[in-house]
C-alpha cells in the first residue's frame, strides 16, 4: 500500500474525552450524547504503520477502537486484555448494553474482579454473557498483554464460531511453530485462518505468544467486523449515483437513492489509498458509515475505472453489445448486466441509445458499467397549441396552421399551472412548450391554460365579425372568437367560416373567448364516390360512376389523400377510385381508395426533412425535400416495417442527402449518401 504524507494532520472529529490513556479505555461508563461526541479517524503517528491506516479509520468510524487525546494512536503499543475485550464487545454492537447501569453494576465472580477498572465492568459482564471467556477462566487479567493466540481465540468466539472451532481441533496447522499452540486452541486458529482473520509470518511461523500491537489488533478487529452483520442503522452499502457536488454524496441502494452531507474530515479509502471526495466515481460500489447525519467513512469495495472511452453510437444495441465509433475506428464493447445508462438526464435502458448519440463510458471487469449520453442526436424544442386530447400516447400540437403529432416518452414530464401532471390533464387549447428527443416528447410546459368545456350547442348563424352564434335549449347566445381559435370539422382543421348552420359543436374558452371548436355532428354531410375520368383542371374533378360522369367543383381548401399521403388535387390519376365529401356543393375532402398505379416502383433522391415513429419505436413515415421546377417541395412517404437502411447511419440527420426506393409510395429501402 502507498500512503504518502496523508497522516500529516489529524482529523479531529469524534474524539471522546479522557485523561492521558487510550480513549478506548476511558469512557468511564457514562452515557454520551452523540450530538456532542466527536470522532477521531486519522492520527499523527501512523507514518510507520501505513498498512493499518484503513483498518484504524474503519474502526474509529464505528467507535470500536480509538486513539488518545493528544491526537496519536500509538500503533506499536501492545494491547491489554481489557482493551481487546472492550473492542470485541463494541464490534459485536453491544456497546450500549455494556455501558448500561445494569451491566455496570454486575458482581463479577473472577478472582481478580477488583483489578477490573470500574468503567470496564459492564464490558466484562457482557463478554462473559456472550461466551468470550472459556468455562475454566477464573481470572480476567485486565492489564496483561493480549497475545496473538488469545486475541485470535477471542475474535473467533465473537463470531460465534465455537462449534466450528471445536470441530477442527484435530487440524494439522502448517506453521513451523505449531507445537507451541495448545491442542485446545488449534481449532480456533484453523477457523481464524479459514475466515481470513489472521495468517502466519513470512518465515512460516504463527508466534502464538507474541503480544499484539494496537495496529495489529485494528486489522484483526476490522477483518472480524467484516463478517459480522452491520450493527445499527449508520452503515450502508450502495452505489455512487452522482459525482460529489456541494460536499454531498448520492448513494443508490436497493433501487432507492439517498443523499448525505460529507463531514469536512471524511475518511475515503479507494484502490488502496486515502483519497479526496472528488476521486469517487459514478457506479463505485461503497460501504459508508454515518454519524449525526454526516458521512464520516467511505470504503470503495468495488471501484469502477475512470472514463476510458468516448465516441458515437454507430449501431443499435443488440446482444448486450455497444458499438462505438471514434476517429473513424469502430469498437464493440460488452455491457455489464448492471449497466447504468443516462440519456437526456433520465435513466434509460441501453436499448434506448440511438445511432448518432455521443457518449462517455466507464468499464468494470472489461464490461461497460456506465454510459452517459453527452450529446443526444436531434434534440428538438417546439411550441404550439394542444389540438386534441392525448390518445394512444400521442400529443397533437397546432402552430401557424400546421398540426404535428408527437409520441410521448414513457417518462415524459408535464407541468401545468406549476404542478406536475399526467398527459391526460392536458386540455385542447392549452398553449405549450415541448422538448423532444429521438422523436419523443420528454418535457411539456403549459405556458397558457385553456379552460374546460364551457358550452355546447348548435350553430345558428354563419360566423360573422368574429362572432359565433349558438342555440341551446331554445336560447341563442353569442361568443367572441379568440384570434387563434382552432376549429375541427369532419376531422379536419378548418376556418370558423366553414362552420355550417345546424352543426352541433363543443367549445372551450379562455379569457372569455372561444379558443377551440369541435363539430360533434355535421349538418347534411354529402358523400360520393367514383373513378377519376380526367386530370383535374380549372379546379374541377370529373368522376364516372355506373357509366355516368359528374363534374365537381373543388373547395379552395380541399384535402386530398392518396396512398395515405396528403397530396394536391392535380396529383390524382385517371383511373383512381375515390371517395369524396362535399360541403356547399364543393368537394372538401378526397380519399383515393384504389390507385391506378398500385405496385408502381419508384426511386428518388432528396434531403431528409424528418421522420415519425410508430408505437413500437419503428420508422412510420419519412419526409424528404426535393427541388422541382425550381421550387423546394417536401413530400411524406409511408415506411415499410421491413425497411432496410444502408450507408453511414451517423449521417441520418435533417438536411443530409438520402435515396428512397419503394413501391406504391411505400418506402422499402433508405440509403444514406
């Protein structure tokens, strides 16, 4: 172990006041108020016992084995039996019992009971009750030096391993001086070696009669404590979930994250050395101890490595493998079963990583244990007005007359009226700001709320002077329209002037103005169908049905769908079979039910404009921009569920050149140029 100049100053905290002797032996049996107790974790004289620093600090943090008032530990001083007995009782979590008035007033039957210091009577009584003495022990010998054999036997008894020790009494010990170990103690030594509490010296001797130093006992006690259940609620095992900030450590244990302030002199042990809090890494596995609500001791039991790689995700995670590209070189890395992934500040599955995400990673045992997306691909911010209640996890927003559908992220955060709410709390007419990632909405903030439905009725007059007239239960009333009023009729967004007398509507208002109108039942809807018999010209559509050709005038805002894509009326083909809907003797809606050029293959080149995903997270539509007759036009295409992607996937971004191939306006192949 290498500890350089880390003991130069003592960490003066948790120090129990005594006279000039070891603090361990000077509690005097008085109950302490923990809020006034200080702990001393580091001492001024450990330069010659650096190997024991970690053990000494660990025990001091549990108030098991402590130092002297002058800031020293005296690691090379030998330990008396009463000191070792006291430490063993404390290690077992029995300090409060030993210092209770009942135990302190115990009448001891040992021959030398009068030699036991008054403050230690309770410790001897509790040690006796917990079988730390043998049946034939008639003396405590409190001031006698504790030797290696006696201390080893004491700690095996503290672990309640007498039965195992007795079963190993005929073990042949490997030490050259094994004959110096009494037959009745062989089993205790065997168990201690098996449990890793002690070992021999380099010359293959055990030296059972050699006195134990304070540093050696600290190591013995800490190894023993590691095999005892943690006593009390001040010890926690967990994983570091964030780097230390503002002197606060966040630890995740059993799925729950807790934060604790660090004591100014906290002792932190990582990779065989005492370190600063800044050396702790996310996903380090730690054991911590607290005192009076502050962390006083941290031991990293499984340290993650520092960031060893960064790069860009170049393939979707499959078979628990992450593929990264950096400086033109691609690497594949196995994921640890407990890998932690953060994307956009949210803990996600590794399978939520997207091609093009830039990441930092950490590894442990040659497996990726931590991934943080430092730059998410295509983060988007937008705003608009909610134009439909959230359904099937889809949010519809309208802005500047254009309605866009967004898929909500499973962990979407929504604030309305300053309160975190569910998506179902959003109302049509709410004005919102949204933030999306990977084409999913991750954050929504309602900047202006719409009121709930305030009325319904039947339109009793065409809209004039921005006034809507409704009749309900024989009563007619007038309502002023909001400048950004949204009107839906027959599933289409229309102008308020498109409302018809007799339409039944639901409305919502804000600031006493109508912000949303939905026609729940249209007056005299007219539908028809037929086959397009000539190209659209002069705003006229000619349909033939049962040998009869009819000419229809198109509404200026006619909506036309062909192959599931919104197109212009002039895109209709002779021979297309269509359904139409008219209003005021004008065609307002056309849907091609059977195309004349079905199964017609196509191939085209353009710049990626955008994509949408379906509920399964797969590509649903793709839009590209092309220059046609000197003008840029954007077209949306449906994407096959079996679509193939090729080329450099990291360039699959808005504005980059792509080639689409498919049949019947259904894209089956995407090549990134």
